[in-house]
C-alpha cells in the first residue's frame, strides 16, 4: 500500500502508467503478489531455484548455463578482455572473432571466473549485535571485522556442507538494513568457445551504444571447467527457446546489476552531481582523447587500445547519462519529496523518531568532509593518480606483503583470506602489458594529480621535483619487470621478504606512496564512511518500519530477479517498436567502422532470412552488470540475451522511469540464424539443442 | 540604497565585509559617490579621459600605451599567438622569447589590432523607436538591421569629425537596457617588441594558472604603427611607477572584461549549468587529451601544439570553475532570491507590472527550445562539428561570397561593412597551417558530431556514409590549398564567382553544410534569441525602474573601469599575503617544465635583488579579457599589469565574491629588474622612462 503511494508520486511526475516494472529483487524476497497483481502470472520456488543456480556471476558480467556440459552464454563485450588477452599483432580475435571447433581449442580466460549462488543466510542480527553500543568509527571497524569473521567461518563450515566448499561473501542490502552471507560455487577455469567479430557484436560502436533500435549480435559462448580440467557438469542449465518472445510477453531477467544509488539521501546525490560525476567525466574525457590519438600512431597501437577504449567510452556514456539525470530537476525534486515524506512519517511516530534521530543531517555533515577528502582519496588511494597495470601489480604486491602477515580480521578487507584467491588470479594471469600504453596512462594520471591536488601538495612535491610526469612514468615502466607473470609470481610467493628486497622501480614507486595513500584512506573511512554507514543503517531501519521491504534494495553486483514485458516506448511523439529485423542491418550499414558489416555477413547475406528478429526491448529494470543476463519466460526458457539499455535506462541508477526506461536484448532467432549460416557452428547448436 | 540591500544579502551569504569592490563600470557612468564613500578617493573627468584613451583593446586582450611613440604594454599570453606565428622548428620565439634591438626588428602581428575608445553615444531611444510594435521575431531582425544602419552612419559621420575616421560598434548594455555606439580609433599594424621566455612568463604553467601566490613575468611589449608605417604618436600614454603599490592602496583597472552572466535569469543560469558547461567541458577535455598525445609524436608537433594547448587548458580551467560556481547552491540560492526580490517589487507596482508582464516565464519557455536546438546549433553553426582553421577560412569565403552581394543591413551581422576589414585581416594573415593538426581536429569534431547528434542525423548521414571522420578529414585537408594566404586572397578578391567555381575540397565541404547550418541558426535566432532578447529588455527596464544603474552592466568586451585595493584574502583559515618576491621563485623551481626557471634567469640570479616584488593580488573585479589591463593608482600611474585572478575569481562570471575574489597582477618592480638585468633591454627602459 505504502509503496503504491510512492510509485504514484513518481508516476505522476513522469506520466507513467499506474504500475511499475521497476525493482531489482532478491531471490529470497521476490514480490510474488505484486507480479500476480500486475500480470496474473507467478513463478514457483522450483522455478526460482533453477533460474538462480543456472545464473552465473562472471568477474564483470552475468551469464547462464545453456548446456549440461558447462556451456555458458554471455555477451561479446563480457569476453572482450579475454579475446584481447589472446590477440597479437598477427591474430586479432577481437576483430576476427573465434570459434573452437573442438574442446581442445577452447582458450582459457586468465582473469575470468564463474560463480553460482548456492545459498543465502541472513546474518543481520549477528552483525547488529556486534556493533551495539559502539561509536560510528569503532562500529565501522567492527563491522568489517565481523563480516570477515562470518565469511571465514562460513567457508570452513561449507567444506562439510551439502554443496561442498563454497566461497562466502557478505552482502549489505538496503544500505546496512540487512546483512547476508551469499555462498557461491566457484569455477575458476573458464574458457572461450565462440565469439563473433566485434563489428557485428557491437555494430554501431560507441555512437549506437545505449541506443535502440539496434542490430548487435552481442553474444559469446564460454565453458566452465572443473578442477580436474574437464568440462563442468551443469544439469541445471536453461534451454534457449529459438522462437524468442512476442510483444507484450512477460519476461524475467536474472542477473547481477552492478550498482544503483536509488536509496541515497539528497545530500549524497548532490555530492555525486556536484563533485564525483563532473570530475570523473573530465578525467575520462581527456583519457579518451589520449587513447584515440595513441591508437593512431600505428596499427598495433590501434589494436592495443581498442578494448580499453571501448570500455572507457561505455563508462563515459553511462556517467554522462547519470550526470544528466542528476541535473534533471524532475529527478531531484522527486527525491526531495520522497525524503521529506519518509522524514515526516518518522517524525509522526515518537518512538521511531526517538530511535532514528536525524541521520539525514549526519549524512549531510559527512558530505562536507567527503568534498574535502574527495581529491586526495581519489588520486592517492583509488588509483586515479597511478593509472597503470604495472602500478596496480606493484601496489597489490606491496600491500599483500604487509597485509598477509596480519591476522585475517585486522587486514584491509580486500586482502582477507576469502579474497586472496581472486587477488592472486588477477595478479598472476598471463595478461600482456604494453609499455608504451603504460607510460602514457601513468604520465597522464600523474599530470592530473598535479593539476587537481596542486603543485604544492606533499605527494606532488615528493614525486615531481626532479621528474616530470613523463620522465617518472618512463623510468618506472621501462625499468620494471612486473610485466612478466613469472616475476610477479616469484614476488607473490616470496612474500614480504621478497617484496621488501625488490628494487623494481614500480615497486619502489608503490612503496613510496603507500603510507600517504593508507593515511587518506583511513581518514576517509573514519570521517566519511563511518558516519555515513551508521546514518544509513538508521535510515534503513526507519524505512523498513514505514515501508517494509516493498522497495527493492540498491544493486551491488549480487543476484537479483526482475520482471517486465517485451515493449517499446514513446519517444518524442513517435512509437519505438520493440523488435528490429536483419534486413535493416544491411540498409543501415556504411563503408566505415563502426557501421561496417563484417565480410562474413556480407558473404552470407543471400542465405540469411532477412525477416529474422535481431534485437528487442523490454521494460525490465536492469543496469550495468546485468550484461549477459538471460531473459527468461514464465516457463523457464531463455528468450533473449540482455546486453544494453536504451539511453533513458542510464537514469536507472537513481530511479526507474516506467515510461522511458527500456532494457535491450539479443533475440534468440538471430543467434541461431548466425550460428547456423554465418559461422557454421553446428557443434555448438547441437550442444544447445538448437540444431 | 536599494543596491545596498542587494549587497547586504550577498554579503550575508559569504560573510563579506559591509561594502563590495565588485562592479565593471562604464566610463560614462562611473560611481564616483560609491568610491568616495568606500575610500574617500575620487578621480576627475580629466583622469578618466586620459585613462580611457591610453587603454587599448587588442583582438583578445587589453593593453595600454606606455610611451609617446606607440609602445604598448600587455601580457605575454596576449602575444603568444603572434610569437607562435613567427616561430619555426628552428626558431621558437614562444620558448626563447624575443627582443627587438631596433625598430626595424619589430615583428608584425598578423591578426592583432589596437582599438582606442574615443567617444560613446547613447542610441537607446533610436533603437527602441525602431522596434516599437514589432513581435519578438521581427524585433530581433529589426534590432540587428537598425544597429548596422547606426554603425554605418556613424562611420560616415566620423570622417568629418574631430578624431578622423573611426570604427563604430554598437554596444548592448544591461541585456538590451541601453544601446550605445562606441567609436574607436583603430591601429591595424601592431608589432612585437619584447617578450620573455614562456617558462618565466607562465612559470608554473597550467597547474599554477588561476593560483596565487604566483611568480609570472606575464608581460610583453608591442608597438602601434600608423598607416604611414611609422610608430604611432600616442601622447596620452601612462607612466609606469617602478615602485609599484603598497598593501591597502586603492587601485583602478581599466580594460575589457570579456563576458559575465550576472544579470541572467535563474532559468538561463540553469541552462548553462545543465547543458552548456558540461557539454563544452566534455568536448574540451577530450581535445586536451588529443592535443597532448599529438604533441608527443615529435618535437615539431610539440611546438605546434603548445599555443593551442595553453589556450585550451586555460579555457578548461575557467569553464570548470564556472561549472563549480553554478553547482554551488549558495550561488543559485542567492540568484533565486535576487530574482524573487525584483519580481516582488515589480508586482507591487501595478503600472510597472503592467508594462513588464512576465518576461521570466518567457525566458524559461525559451530554455526548452534552447535545450532542443543546443546540439545542432553548436555543431553545425558554431563550428563544434568542423574544428579546423582551413574549414573556418572556407566558411568565411563561402559565406562572404553570398553575403557581400546583399544590402549591408540584410547580411549576417558578422559580414556587415563595418566588420569586413577585420574579417579580411583574419582571413589573409600569413598564419601557418599545419595539416596533421588540422586533420586531427577536424576528424575529432566530426566524430563528436556523430556521437552527439547521433548516427542517424541528416548531416551525419550526408557526410559519413562512404567516409569515416578520419578519411573525410584527410581528403578535405590534404586536398585543400587554403593554407596558402595567396589562394585565400585570390578567392576573397574573386568574390562569389571565384568561390562558386572552386573545387577545393574544404570549400566544397563548407558549401555542402552551409544551408543546414544557416537553417539551424535562423531557427535558433527566431525561437531562442528573439524571445530571450525581448524578455531581457523588459527585465532590464524593470530593473532600471527599481534599482537605477546602481548595478553595473554585464561584461561584453567593451571598456570598463573598476576600483579595489591591494589585498590578500583568507583561505582555509590562513592569510594569503598580497605580494610575492623573487627569492621564492628560485626556491619553488624544479628541474622540469612548467616549473623550470629559464637559463637566462639562472645565469642572472646573482645580480638580481631577491627581495624584488614579483606578483600581487587586489580586490579588483576582473575577468578574462582584462588580461593586460593597466592597474592604475589614483594619480594615474601604472602600478601593475593584470594577468590573472585567483581560483575564486572564476565565479566572477556570475557574482562578485568580496571575501575571496582576487585579481592578480605583475608588479612593476620585477618588470624593471628583469628588463634591466636579465634582458639588458636598456632601450626599452629608456623609452618608458624607467632607466
């Protein structure tokens, strides 16, 4: 009831229909009643369990099992880093695509992994009990310690549990309103099976990104392997329905939306609007220009820069859309009204008012400190001043050497035991390092650090007296051996003694700035994070009291399920249809990238059914991280592969705009048509029962 | 009285002292009473006349006469383009500086000119009469036509006047509240006499730009020549006082502040905040990255890019500061309150309310159209889609060919007779063109046009079907002969026939987009500019009724005078002193640009008085365009050379923040010390009576 009031308010502002498909629901708290009311449809617990255990969290995306032998369907852009890592000047897999004709040809993705959520455990009362009576700063430290302890105990316990050893991760829902342990089965051997050429996977490139109508075959196929080096057995796979959905069909999306900020206070949103988003965009836009010009210096430079550039341009489009949304008075006004409504309800209940206090004012106060600490924290601790893969390796080695010597609960959270296998995988993966690119990005970030912190900042005076950004970057990169995985392995295994003894200039650089970076992090955690977390918990409890869990928690790259329908929208007075067809791809093509159709598709043209459905739009509420999510019908079949949203979907970071927000998926029809006629991938089709 | 109320409001918000030094006053409406009240000081009409006629408007800056033989003092950064135009791979004047030992060695600045304001005439009643009874759109056209007619008649009349032939320019003060004719004596032969090395002129480079304390010798010396090729006779010069000012001294700044937006409505400020500034910054930041990487491809590329990069980085810092100011709720809240106060006063006076109507609502309505037209107008008409000097030449040639055939009052305003000499000077100046840079900037801007207008926009489909941004830019630049001034001259003199017959690919490109660009310009003028102008005039008249001219008009690169004192400020709880000294320059220097002191200063170090004052800060209210302005004491002597403001001064675009806004000048003491001991410029010192 209360939620309806809230929705009605938003709906009024956006002239939306009377109900909303918004909401990124957990599997343990799925709103069956709401779904039934809206569409007279429901899903069973068995359906939920099957979908949950067929859904995969990749390191950067979502995916799903589509055969009993570990076959995984996801987007092309989720595998682009893997394609890139296997590419050379001679063999460019990003450009040319890849198909393993046999299992032996499947290529290991060095930094990829596949997690499946097997179980969830509510630990809210345990965390709350541990924090009772502590001040904000002490509570912030204790919260981390407690979560580390709970994870550690959980992993120990799981060794004797029904699913075998699991990875346990604590999950914070509703800004501290609930704490859970999520327990994953992890596949850390993931291999590449198929990817089309990028020119068709991302037809239209950056100009078309977040646009619809669209013609992208943004798919790739991976396979999970077990520790025995054999394809994983995955009986809980989802069958693809080659016919795809029809307009108006109810569809579900299971996946891992990365991050939303819908429950932030107005003061926090203003910090994003006034500080974070503009500064990030300025830095990223310059880096984009540098990347593009770097790519023009040679064919090899162009190849090297393609994947980082694609990633950056995507992020720029997202952040730009987010800034637009934050600058939209309609959004901010609705947020102010939501906040005022909740505060009024709290004030009207003396007991609740007493328990809640004024956490909104506390968060507002923390924003002033956030503004002051934002630049040093961003440049020193968050890496904006040291943009370099080699530096990241160096910082990992320097910090891990120090942290691994401490008690598990006393460490920086990212070095707790439960996190170390992932840290090690990323550190030791045989990913190529490109010195020219490393020097450019490191010099760029040092130069910006000097600009933003000012030439008189201590860290700048420390690094840039004898050196310029260019000379410092050149010395650190050219002198470093960290590009060699064997060297990294030796330092990782050698621990503190080996790292301390190293004179690698990148290690020396990371070491020389570590104390300052840790100091600003501690300051940030104590002065910004601690009061924000404490206040957010109070708001969360007040919200539960007033609205229950009728609003879904913010996204945080944990598993969610949402529902919607296959539907277009009304843009500037005309209807956008929910489906595109193959014929229009050829009409829209030009002679030049990114609108050039690859040769394989030009050659196959006459054999293809030009009426085949290509991409489609739905009302599902998704954001980045949902890429590669299966779009599922009520009978549990895959009827689409989510890969994007329309331009309005970017405002989904802050609210769900029913009238305009649309998710965008690849239709199964074009996947089957392409695999059969363009790529002749009969083996794959057979394994997916699509032959 | 009323102004005091307004100031008190702002003062309250910024905890400023009880009076303000803000205000960019015209010479015809200088606030003597206010000055006397604040400082018990006044200036005579003779003082005003002398300062006015000793002040120079350069094409991009301010300057002043400092000898009777046409010697001009301005900033180094105002002459950087001229230094750059005379530089080659072998002789880099930007890097090495320049000193003409004889007049014969003085170097002509091809696109520079020096205008001196001889007379001002109020034509408000004439313009108002011409517009009476017209609707907004017709009034907007008629306003331009009338102003062109008035200028034309004025130039004719001046031929028989006491000052000889003058350039007449219409000036709009108070957003249409007043119209004036400003009458200039023009020197179109301006030559370079002296410039120091950029490393000392802009010590600290972009990191230190808009910072204080500061150590920049941002000076250069030019000379105006008459049509006879002899140095101009300028008896009305200002004498430099080598001792400089003392802390607390009252000082005046005469100059041409470029642009402020203090009288805009809240709706217009929101357009700047939400649309214009963010989009501009995104584009400029990428271009910055491209420039920097371009510069790294060779020593010559580094030289070529230096001046454009300096200009761009300066603009980025300004726009970034402006966006920060617009995102500052303190500013917006004060603007809302100012607007509400004026509206309340209008509403309280039935007659005024009747005459005024609701122009604020009309402006708000126009903003919706502005948002819609912003992108096509910016890319097509304002050149953001065609960033190339050669394209600018081509557009000028194509448009001038069409416009010069029309009646003077029927032309696009920038091609009216009064403007043509300046158009011709810019078109025909022997400025070097660099094809690699041209291709890069043109490709960049085409690519962004495709991104922002979308791949399906008509102009994008027209240009980028067969071509990519790179191939189109390469074809247009490599095939064009417009880099040769002789070719441009021949097309200019050949008029429409020659231009129409040209197959130069850049001319063809400009021609192919001209109709679309003109169409969006017309749409913008009719739908945005016309209602905005009409509404702004109504607000201006209401403001005069309520507040008189107690608030100064917005800056628009016409001559203004303001007063202030030599003063530091309080930053983060500590006092910033108003003077810097030479000793600290050497302490602050590093081994690397932009903090490397040039060799000449290292060599001269032992001979220099390290206690010499270097730069200084004052409370004068200045913005970009004031660069090079003389800072003058009450006795009419130059006691400083304005070159910058502190970081807070950037918010001066929207308000004057008494507590924090400071202007930054070069102290005469360091100019004399450097000319004497570092540059041994005895002749110059003698001519300025400083020996």
